[in-house]
C-alpha cells in the first residue's frame, strides 16, 4: 500500500440540531473542530419513519384515485 494516500483521520465534535454534541472520528476539518448539522438522524423522516404525504399538483393524485377507485387505492 502506498504511503500518505489516506487523509488525516481525527476526532471532531458533531453538533446535532437539538444541541447535543457527539465526538466522532472524521476526515472533515481539523482536530477539535465542530460540525453543525442542519438535518440529523434524530429528526429526519428518512430515519424516524415520518408520515408519507401525497402532494396533489394539478390534480394528478385525484385523477389516479378516481380512475382506479375500484381497486382499493
């Protein structure tokens, strides 16, 4: 393996949206820097199983439901 091919791996502080600070190893920034997250796993619907909403733009969902109403959609 070639020498000096990998970036520096060090400990940083990761500040979650609720203010909690976690220590993690990363290649981002420098030792002791703080990374503030805008979206994190504690609040994002992709990780917490948020509710699905259908956004009806131009009546597409309504037309689909009307067309296939007998099939249980």
